[in-house]
């Protein structure tokens, strides 16, 4: 588990660094995005990853890694939006946004550690393509919950699905890095 924690933190450091840089460049313009818009943005990235995995020809130089990073950061943004609600205009500075980022990543990492304990790190035996499919499945679930105005009868809510998406994307990045080394 300590190996996983270190690998997880390494991925988060890369994602958070990009988040901070984009906050410096663009501010918190993302605060105006409604949850379905964020879900769709994550869906586009996951679909692109699946296309990259299935096609041999790629016309845009950015690969799976940058898309998984985007999925992680957009899912954290979605969790922040769930907490704060949608703003009419950008209203967070870099320091506030990073604090919220850290808060949601820490909650999500704790969930991962609990599930990892129960599942025995089964994700380590999975293919990156399977993690991509699980992300797409979670996104379809989130879309359905959004279409149901956030109501579920027996299922976990949108936040749990975004957390799972973050964890699957982090697992994928860990597996990609391991394969490269």
C-alpha cells in the first residue's frame, strides 16, 4: 500500500501542478461550468483515450497521458462545483482553488485506500483499456443521474462516481508509467 500511496501522490503532483498553472493562465473561468458540461468534457477525453487505444493512427500529438490528467483535473473541478455550486463568474483565486483541489484529492485518496484494502489492489492486474471502459461506464451513470435531476433509488451519488473516475484515471497513469519503465 505504501508503494501505491507514493505512486498516487506522484500522479497527483503532476495533475495539481498543471491545475495551478492553468489557474494562473485562465483564473477560475471553470467556475461557470454546470455539472453536465463538466461530465461531457470528461466524456470527450475518455472517448478520445478509447479511440487512441483502438486506432493505430493518431492525428493529434497529445496521447493518453495528457487526457487522463485532464480527466483527473476536470473530475476534481466537478467535485468542487458540487460543493460550491456554479458561479456566475470566476470567483476563486489560485490559493483558494488549490485548497479545494487538495481537499477533494485527499478525500478521494482515502476512498482509494479503503477500496484498495478491500479489493487487494486488483487494479494492478487490469489493462489500461479496462480502466478506460470503467471511466466511460461511470460517466454514463453520471449522465443518467444528471438526467434524473440528481435522484437515485439505490445507487451512490454523482460525487462517488467522480471519485471513482479520478481513482481509475490515476491507476491508469500508474500502469502506463510502469509499462514505460
